[in-house]
């Protein structure tokens, strides 16, 4: 069993390169897998280890960094390693919104603890916004939430401008925002504040912390939650979900999708079959063949690109 930790914190880092080098050296020695993004605005990532003590040592090292003692961490389990290798990457933004004026270290909405989230949603005049992408929303979300139908988080500011919210809306409406682990809705709340919204709230720790803290019987969540690793999705009890992933387009797919003539393992699914060229399909087939051969030799293949929720 592997222990998985999703983590992030917006806090100024003066020398991201120094932090990257240090993390890579220490986490590699601890046999940590996963991806961590390091930037001047903070740290964002998901990591896993078979040895829970080693994972705790890695998290302690991260929390000992200046400004990260209250690092936001969500735990879950996976029967197999959800990551292929360890990657520590330098990024301009640890979650990309594409606007340098948005700075969560200076201005954000009000945090709402998971235990208090249901009460907020039961209030009147609530504008509940899912800040995740369209394919994430498709497999689960909170009841009555708004889907901005974005393909990438950096599309969110454009969606917001297209809504034509009035001055009265910005003064009177309560905006409640959420995402997988809390990082996107926190940055989106900074954007909303910049745009003049007065009453902005976001779910502390995101959906994953809500799953940890609120029983399924009291939950207002419908469906599963997409995660950016080989588990694809998790259920409310944080066990591995029922979805698989198309490694052609990285969309979550069901068993019904797999029965389609447009599904080719490791190559395509009904969502992307008509969008890719024969040359691309051939390249994906070659990649899948190498993955299968590596498995036969009990080796790890780099496989498709891994992502951090963003």
C-alpha cells in the first residue's frame, strides 16, 4: 500500500532553484515518487511512498522550509504506486492562471473549513463555482455548482469576464469556490477579489479534505473526484474510483467507453479518436507497445506525461 500526500502552500520563495535542488536530493534518498512544482509564489504537488515513515520525513522537510510550517496536506492511499518517478520542477506559477497581478500571498478570499462548508452552501444568494476543468466536473461535483467549462485553469479569467457580473452582484453575492486540493480555488479567489467581489469564500483543503472530514451520509458531493495521477479518480472514502484514463487525451473514461470501437488502449477513446491524426495514433501505439514490453521485463516505462492538478 502506498501513502499519497497532496500538498500546496502559497508563500514567497526567494531562491526557488536552491529549494528545487535540495528537495530533489532529499526526496530521492527517501524513495519518494510524484511531482512537486516550485516557484517564487510557493509549492504545489502530490507525492507518494510505500514507506509511510519516509513520506512523513519528506513532509517534515517541506514544512521546515521558511514560510511552510502550515503546509496544506491531504492524505489518501493507493494499492499501487500512482507515480512512475520523482520530478521536482521549477515554474513561474505553481498553478497557472496567466495573470501576474494575481497574488494569493497578498489577497485571497475567506477560508472555509470542510466541516463548515455545508452550512455555507445552504445559505441564500450563494454563487457556487467549481474552478476545476470540464472533464473533472463531468465525473463529480457539488450539487448545483456552476461549471465554467474550462479546459485549463488559465481559461478561468476569460470565463469570469464573459459573465458580465454587475456592481450589485459583486457587492451582494456570496461567492463560494472549490477545487481538488484547494490551490486553484484559492488563486481564483484572489482573482475575484481583484475584480471587486466583496464576499469571496473558498474550501480549505479542497474536495480531498472535504472527503477526509465530512461523512458520506452528510456529504453534498455527487460522483467521484478526478485526481492527476494513475488512480484517475477517488471515491468519497478516498479509495480508488471506477474510472480509467485515456492515455491519448488523458480524459477519464468508463467501461462503456472501453467497449466503443473508437477505444484503443493507450491510443484513443470516444472523446479524442476523431481529433487525432493517423500519425499521432501510430505514435501512441508505439509508445503503448514500449510500455507493455517494459512491464513484461518488470521495468518502468516513462509512459504518458504526468501532471499536477492545475
